[in-house]
C-alpha cells in the first residue's frame, strides 16, 4: 500500500470569511466558462504559444494607445467550487486585472512580463531550471533607478503561480522545477530521460521522484503492481521499504515528505489514470493528515485550475483512523492531546462540503474531537517495530477498512 523524519507543518487557522466560503463552496455553480477557456487554450497550442499570445496581446494594447494589462485568475477559496459530479475542486471565473499604468500594479505587471520572458527563454533553449535560479535570472536593478525588479524570492514565486493560472499551465510546463521531495519503490520498470530504471532494485533510499514527471520525461515500461500506497512520512515509508511490504503485497509505495509536492501528486495521478491502479493514502490521525488526503483526492485551492490533472477522486483513506487506537489495542500513553489549533482546523475541515456531506467522515472527525487526542503512525511501533507492515495495514486491507 501507502528526508529524514519530516517536521510537519500545521496549516494556519482560516479567517471567518474563509470558513464562510468553505461552507458555501458547494452552492457555487462550477465555472464552465473558465474550464472551456482552459480546454480551448490547450487545443490551440503549447505553453510557449500561450506565452507568445500573452506578449502579443500586451504589445497590441500598447500600439493602440491603451493601458496594457494582464488578467490573472483569483487564487482564493472564494473563487473555487466543489464540482459534485466530477468530485474535484475547480476554479471559478473571478480574476484581477494587472495594469501597467496603475502605480499600485505597475511593478507586478513588470514582474509578470519579466518572469514570462524568462520562461519563454527556457522553453526556446529546451532547458529547465529551479524556481530559485529563475529568481536570480530575473533579479536586477532597473536602469536609472535604485529599484530592484525583485528583492526576495517569495515575490517571483507568487508571479510564477500567477502565470500558471493565467496560462493554464503547470510551472513544470514553463520549464521550472522545485527541489525533489519524495521517493518510490515497487515492482515496476520506468524510463527516465532515456535511462531504464528498475524500481524493485533501488536500495534503502528508493527512487527519488523528480519535480517534472510528465510522459516526455518518465515513461512506464512494465509493472506487476496491484495498487499504490502513499505514505505521509519518509521515516514510515522506510519501514515499509525495509520490510519489503511492496514485494509481499505487490504494490508501489510512495512518500511525499509530508504534504506531497506537485511531482508526487502528478505521478500518483498518472499511476492511477494511465495504469488504472487504485491509490490508498496512509497518514497521521490528525487534521493535517486529513488535509493531505483531501488535497490528493479533491485537489487544492492554489492549484484548483489543474485539479483535472492532479486530483484523484477515487483515492481512499486507509489510516490512521480515530478508531484505530481502540481497535488495535494501543495504549493511551501513545496518544497526543489535540491543541486548540488542531480543534479549529478539524472543524474547518469538517465544514468542507466534500467532508461534511459524508456520514462516515463526520463520524471520523467528530470521534477525534470527542476523544481529544490524535495519533501518529509511529504510535503503532509501541506494539512492535513492524506491527504497521505485518499486522495493521494487512488487517485493514483484508477487511476493506478504509474511508472514501
């Protein structure tokens, strides 16, 4: 099934407005106009052609004496809706206009064009680079001023995300990648940039999942896997690998070092849709674990425009459950008291329509809140170091004990 032990971040509590938007997300009609526009863009050409069209539009506006602008779709919970039929989060049609002759927007307009130009260079040169590298490539002092194009990388990171939604392209299609995070192993052979790799012979560290995993980079050559298991933590994944769980149960095991990065999510999507492999998610029993599952299954707000290429609605949550401590006889000493932040986050997640309308999920989260404790996957080691691989997960698989 499914860097060292990761330090897991806690999601910040949402504002009242954010909670209200979450509760009302279901009521919004899916933004058909945006989805049709996205499909039309993709049919009209590749990412570079869309970059060129954006540049041509700006040039045309200037030639006509108009104030050049770029429209950027709004990346916020208020501009997403849960499509009940497709079971994924989708972006709405709200957008923000970025004008050149607006003093409050001129710098961001310039930064947008500058980053777009850098990405176009990468595509023309058939190269890729890191988002950190692009920051330095675009950073300089504007001639005749003391103003820098960028001061901190966080500025260029935001612009990259804006370009992604404006062009309906992932940053990987813009030639950009982040630091690799995550690993996989299993009965499968892949081809990575022309190199044939046997994922069953990757040693203790496994195959490091790259940021760019599209089919022009990674091809699936052959496999005998029956399912894919995403494991939240690298340390727990190592136990599964050392015990050769993947060999005994004929599966691919993957970890994303906490919240799985885009490369891991895209690879999971490809394994599920290209190879028709079921995906199971194994995370801690806490609000952050629930959220990781939610992102894998329904998609994320920041990447709502790409849910159709990232989300896996049929992914199943196999643990840990708030009922597992009792069912598997875990001692109260291995539980952890929930914090006020945990309680707030759990209630926010419970308000999401993709959770609130499922009786079994309400029961799961309410049980955690009632008990007032959470569980880490490592708590199962109190029974035995290999209890999680030899008893816990095989039992749950045999019983079909998972949440949808």
